[in-house]
């Protein structure tokens, strides 16, 4: 996920005052242990016993696997880093940054390749194609090594892993890219400006051209840019697209059982481990971590003192307004974040008011419910019960049992593109329509678990009116639930509440793109 702060200083070339200054800064930013203009040739062996020369070769092999097998990027990155456990923290940071960046910007990178080669990328050898993507990404978006080293290492990699005869072709393309990056005060935005003037103020160009330019600049499908511009407006869409490209910190939730002293001690331990810790934007139990490596090895994780959870997800549970003693159903619970927070909150309330509550956490498969069980055990939550259930089916024995039903349902995931970069490449208008149908099937069953007077929280991690506001209107009109104002349950200063709904946006709220709505059963 792109929550982790990059361990390598990645400044954009537009910050450079000249080509000479550009080269000097890149030399100064070269990773420790490497000579500016070159790289370490130390051989590494991954846990899979695959011998590789360096981190670029790891990235190349991962990208080839990604193209062949279609593995989701967040899964691919985790597996790749796990396989490289023997490498240094800096090497793994380089791998993560380059692998995620190439996947995220592959549309733009391919357009640049076609610009420099004058041919379609479909005609390129697969290895050469990936090496060029990697090289151009480093030139345009990374300062970890000089441009000369990017070119030299790409040539070496082409000779080692691709047709050696094409190494000269690779060298020529990348040196052309480097020359363009060094021109106009080192700005790589020259190419993007030429392709549509994306740096011009809104409204000064044809809307169709602007859609195309934003699509290219952000490697975002044009239909998706158009959908958001229709729903949010062009200016907000530009801000949203920029925010989805940002490297965000890891959002964690601190355990509710910690005393003030224990919390302070934990945060100091995290800082002593080299982690930058910042307060959450909206909730007191949230912290943002930067400069992290393996989260599982950080202080407090194994002891259940904190867990990874985006602040938007935490706000969804806050919207339920738990007061103690409730029975909570979480119908699509994995990996369990909302169940854990609800259970944690109920345990704290039990100490205050003496009323014990319980969370019933459901999901479709044993693999998913095992994940919830493992998390609950690590966090010390014994008031969670899990079971495998298809959320579309109604289980009559539980009719009218729940005070609160959490419906964070399967969705298009467009709000978490910043963490799962290839979601945007798999999404389609047809897929969005089918998801709305699935969501309504689940809601039809879920509402029957509510007691009279019970609360339903409908949420998604997407930015799409059809899955969000339209479904909220459908819940009121077709299921007969009463909208209930969110204002008493969310932080007083949070912007964007519209009666019983809020659409959280990365550029506005600093969270994932997330939708929350609250209803009560009459």
C-alpha cells in the first residue's frame, strides 16, 4: 500500500533550477553504499532462492509477473518485499517506490515511450517494455540516482534479462528522456503540457482536451475522469486526482484500553524506532506513521496496542453512536477493522456503564473469518463472534436481534486507488452497475436484522454517486428506513456532512475516499 512514507527523497524535477543543479542533487541523493552514477553489483538471494543482482532486477521480475498473472498491486508489492527479506531497508524502499510507481503511472509512461520511440508499446519486447517504464519513471519521478546511472543500469538489465541486441535501443530512448527532463529547468511536465496543457487554469481549454490531459497526467481512465468531473466538477476532480497520487502515511488506531501513560510510552517507542508519528486529523485514537518499514515488527503491534485502520473507516463506526450494551452485526466484516473498533468501544463503555455488548462479525469464506479471528485475538477482544455467511442471504434466526448493523459493502474501491493502484485499470461502467445491484441485495437482507429503533450504517470505500448517494436514497425509499443526521456523531469541525450522509475525499479530509450514511428503523 502507498501509505508508507518513501524512505528515498523523491522530489519532482520541476523543483530544479537547472540541468546542472539537477545532476548535482541526484548525485547527492544516491542511496548509501552506492557511487553516484553507478550501483552496487552485490548479488542477493531472495527467500524464493531466486538469484538477483540488485533491486531493479527484483522490480523487473515483479512487473513481468504482474503483466502475466494480473496480481493485484498491493498483493504483489507485499509478496515481493517478503521475498526480499534479506535486502536492506533502503533497497526494499527503492523496490517498493519503483514497483508501485510504475504500476500507478503505466498509462503515462507508455505515452512517453511512444513519444520517444515513434511506435506502439505493443510492438516492444516485454522485458524492454518494462525496463523502459522503470527507467522513465526514475528519470521523471525519483532522485535516488543520477540519470546517467538510470540509463547505465537499464542497459545492464537489458543485457542480463532481455535481448542483448536491444540494449542500445534502451540506452537511446532513456537518454532522450533524460535530455527532455533536463530541459526547461528540469521539468518533466513539459511532455504533459504538450499533450494537453494540464497546467493551464481550469476553463481555458476545450473540456474534452482537458479530460484527456488529466487522464494522461494521472494515468486514470478517461471515462473515470469524466464521471468524476460530472459528479464533482472539473476543479474538484483535478484536486482529487492529485491527492490520489500523493504518498500517504500509514493510518493506525490506538487501542482503547491504553491509559494516557501507556499511550505516551507507546508513541515514544515508535519514535525511538525511527517512525514519525503525527496526530490524526479527526479522531483522538488515530495516528499517522511515516518512515515505516515492516509494520508487524514495530513496537506494540504484536501486543495488540494498535492496528492499521484508515481514519475514514474509524469515522464509520463513530457514526453508529455506540452508547454501551449494543448488539452489533458487521455483515461484510473482513479484514475486521470496524468490528475491532466497535468491540473495543463496547468494552470501554462496559467499564463505564456496566452494560456488556457484543459484535457478530460475518464474511463469506473461512479464510476471511480466520483473518478476523486472528486480529481479534491479537487485539485482546473477546466480545467478537465470527461466522461464515453470504451477506445476500437472510438468516431468519437472527431477525430483529441487532441494535446496530454495519454495512460496509463490496464496492468499486475508487476511494482507495492511492493504496491499490491498479483498481483504476480494472474498473468499468458495467462493473459499477453490477456492484450497485449486489449492494442492494445485501442491504435488503441486512435491514431485517435490525431491531425496531435500530441503526444501520451504510458505507463504501468509493467515490461514485450510484454506489453512494443513490443507494442511500434507495434505502430510504425502498427499505423504509429513516435518515438520521450525522452531525451529533462526527467531529464538529468535519466538512461535508449533508444531513445523514458524508462523502469523504482525500483532498478535503486527508482520508481514503469513503462514504458514510446513517439510518434508523422506525
